[in-house]
């Protein structure tokens, strides 16, 4: 009898110890804690969120009631203070926790060939349980858009195609609209930069016969040593870009990697302000981008880019000064790179994405990405 009592006590103590150990949340990410709070995980999770000073210390009822999937996609309510005439055509948030891909992705079409379908897009988990989307681009995947550029180092023109793997919500007209979007991105520790363009997000205004680039893009160049932020605010949509148009409509800042920091070069084309320098994000660590765009021909238009809450790009002026037949706009995250001009192929590249959010105002975006 005494043996049985001792056995019960031993098992009870073991269970209590295991439970106590399981509640050590010090290594959990803020996102994991907030996810459990929103899913009514218990008072212990609310207490942990409060201890960390997170805004999720109580469930966000207006958002939780609009869930269209388990722990993932949300249709974000538009606050009353937002001007309905300029509200974003997209108001969505996806933290990828339920492992369902609800966005469109690049596939075979009019200009795309050799598509691997959904293969480049895989859901993975960090050790703390956080789910994210892994996007991969490989040699000749989703081949598109033949081009040529002059490169004196390679003795003349270099011929290339693009290779890409991107996701995006359904394209929509967005002229005279204010859009704020953001996401978290991580380059794995084994990521290999290439001596070419690797774009990893863009906002693009589409026109019939469009031959110009996006209004906004984030791109690496020069084996990752240069981070380019910018794009084109206008021009003749169906004509090839020339130097005169670029000087008139281009907005661009280049940040060069020096001693674990990125330092700003002299602004090109139209005037854009930004930080002189900021810390570079090491491989294997997450960084957060927030992008604000007022897509308009009016002078009060803007393009603002925050990296980890630092304003690294600030342009004020017309952002939709185009000649052409406008169709729609789109927002994409994922990899878009030039092909290897030698034909041998660049190495596979992988990026991790999380908390893809598009809303109508910065205050709402901050609720999801702070």
C-alpha cells in the first residue's frame, strides 16, 4: 500500500515538473506568444505577453471575429478614421500559421514558362513553433521576360531572362489609393548572394503593353553589398525606359554594406531622404519592412519605407504620372532575379517570409508588425 502511495506521489511530481518545464516561454517568439493569446491559450500566455509589453496582452476582438481560417488569414477591418475614397483595395493579414497558401503564385502563362507550380512555396516551422513561408527560386524556374543590358565589365551587352517565385493577392485597380503593406523576411544562414539583381518585394502599376518597372521594389545587387530601394513614378508605359525618363521619374536610394552597416549613397534622380546608415541584418535573422504608398498624380503622393521601424526611404511627390492605358496594380513578395548570362545557372536561393499584411493605414499595420 505504501509502495502504491509513493508511486502515485512520484508520478504526480513528475507530471508537475514536466508541466512547469513546458511553461518556460523565455525562448518563444513574440509572435508565438501572441498567437496563443489570440487563441485563448490561457492566462499564462496573457501574463507572458504583458511581461514582454506586447500589444496582444488581450485578444484583439475586432480582428479575431473576422478570421476566415484557423490561425492564419484575416480580413482586416478598415478603421473609421480612414478616408473611404483612398482606402486600400486589399485589407488582409496572413501569419501562415495554418499552413495554407491563399495567395496567387507565379505560374505558366502568357509570359511565363517552365513553371514548377506550387513547388517553390513550402511552410516550415522554427523551433519555437512559429510557422513561416519558405520561397525558393532555381535556375530557369518561371522563366520570363528576355532583356539585355550594357555591362562594360562583360564587354558589351549581357542577355538574360528572369527567374522568379512570388506570391500576391488578386491584382486590383489602386489609382488614388493609399496602401500600407509589410512583411517579415529572413535570409537563411546558408544564403548565397549573386552578382546580379535579386528583387524580393515590389509594388507594380500595370498598363497595356507595359515596358517599365515597378513604382517600388526592394532588391539586392553586387553579391548583396548593395540594397536598392526605389522604382519609377511615371513615363510612357508602353515604351522602353530611356535615361531622360529615368532622370525625370526615377526614385532610388542605394545602401552599401560596410562594416556590418549599410550606408546611403548620394540619392539618384528625384530627391529622396533616408538614413545615412543603419545596422545590416545578419543572415539567419528576421527583419521587418513596412511600405506606405499614396498612388496618385498629385504632389502629396508618397512612398515611405521602414526597416525595423527606421525610416530608410522617404519620397514625397507624384507617384502615378503615367501615359498609357492603366489596368491594375499588384503587390508581390518573393524572389525575382536575372538569369545567369553564362547559361550555367545561379545557385538556388531561398528566403523566409512571415506576417504578410496589406492595409489602409500605418497605425493598423503597426498593430500586426510591431
